[in-house]
């Protein structure tokens, strides 16, 4: 893993402590989403499809730090929107670092070079730069030319100034495993501190929904990528068993409570990726009032093709804690790339026809929902 040992130790100590206290559901990573506004309009993103009055909303520094204290997760990921648009982002990050939280500030890097002087290098802070492939592939993914070069320039600058930098890579339909492997080689040569990789989740309100993969397609792609990584020094920050899950070798249940989300509407049910399931006023209410059994692959059709971190990294961590020798073996040899795929969870939701041949689950009563998303142009 491309994660410092001190961070691995802090996270492991936190998880073991929770287990020893008998807690079955607890947060591992807080998704702190202080704004939805972005300076890109990516084809696979549904986060910017709100009305302009909502896109202008921000969580304050005080609200962000209160959410972190309320949740208690050892890791804080700051997505968006584009976090560097937020004028108070340096103060938010400083508050998190002072609390010794492991912070991943997710950015498309358009503003990174301009705002870098406002931050202080720290082993607790990592700029997680969104790159989905080499130049042509990434620029097509974000629907704007020139973004790849701007991001790479910012990465080099941040590394020279002593900042930790990782790559956040999301894979979509039509990926060429050879090209993905070349991309991993390229960013490894850049000297990044880690690579986080996951298949894209099919946001209902994304401008395009033909860019997302099904589960079998995702597993086949990751097997082909991992075959090309044998003997290379890719610093993949995901846990070994999550990578093995991506390659289709583990059957995991979704654990959305492991990555709760706090944004301008409140605490989002049940996870970062489902935007119309309601919101809770507090973290405690989120944990106690969410009907977790209604979510996850096989439990809800909206979740059936999801293999994202916020659902399954927590399950992989649980498995590693229960079976450390298995996790070590996978870490040493890498994910298996041949043989049968592990079965997906069985379908357990009640199907109800919408009149268009689409199945929907019967969900229990929820709490306040977010305002409707505006239609993308």
C-alpha cells in the first residue's frame, strides 16, 4: 500500500478498538463535502446537477470541524465539487491536521498551483488529484482539453514543495487495460505517494449514463490491468483485499456506514453516491435511523453495479482484520487474475414494476430529502 506506516497503525488501532468494544457499524472514512460547485462538467458526475443557489452554498469551517468531531473517523476525504473553490479550505485542512486526521483533499488540480502557498506540507495531508488516464483519456473523461497537462504540472510543483500527492483514478466503459497500465507506470514515475482506483458509479443524474461498467465488466477489466502490474512498483493505496474484490475474487456485502457523508444538506443517507435517499440532522441520527438493510448490491437496484470504495473498502478492512493471513497472502502475491469469479450477492429486494421494465425496491420511510437536481443541458 502507498499509505505511511504511521497512518496504517492509527487506522488499525482505531478499528481494533471499535471491535473490542463490540461496535458492528462505525465510520472509517468521513466524506466531507463542503460544496457541490465545480469548475469542470465531467460526463460521469452527477454532483454539479443542482440549481445555482445550491451550488453557491458552502459548509463553514466550524461546520466542517464539528462534523469531523461528531463522526470521529480517523480518515477524512474532502471531495466536492472542487474543494479548492472554497475560500476557507486552508483553514479547514489546518483544523483537521491539528486533530491528526488523515486528510485526502480531492482536487482536479486546476487551482492547485495557484493555492498551494496557502497550505503547509504535513504527513497528515495528501492532495488526491483526479486523473482517469493519460492525456487523451483523461481530457475526454473531464470533457475539457488541457486538464491533464495542468494537473501533471501541479503535481510536480506540489511534490517539489514537499507535499504528499496521490492519484484518484476512476475507470469507465471502454477502458484499455494496456493503456491503464501505462498510466499507472507514468504516475509512478512522477513520484506520487499512491494510486487509488475504482470503477465509476452510475449516478442517476449524470450527464451520460453510457459511460459506466457492469460488475462483470469491471472485474474482467481489473484482472487484465493487474496482470500487467506484476513486478511493477505501483503504489496502490487501496487495501489488498479491496483490490482482490475488484478482480472478482471476494464476495463482499456493502458497508455504507463505513464512509458517511456530510454535505450542505446534512448527513446523507446512506452514502456519498446515492443522492435522493434523504438526510439526517446528526451523525448519530444517520447511524440509528438509516435502514441499512435497504442498500447494497442485491438489496437495491440502484446499488447493483456498484463496486466503489465507499461501499466495499470497509468490508475489505473487516475481512483483513478477521483473516490477516489471507490479507497478507494477497498483499504479497497480488490479486488473482485467473479462475472463476466469486459470486455476487443474491437479489433480495422486492421488485416493483415502474411501467418501463425497471425494478425498484420498496424502501422504508425516510427523512428530509435534498432539493431536486436540475436537468443537465
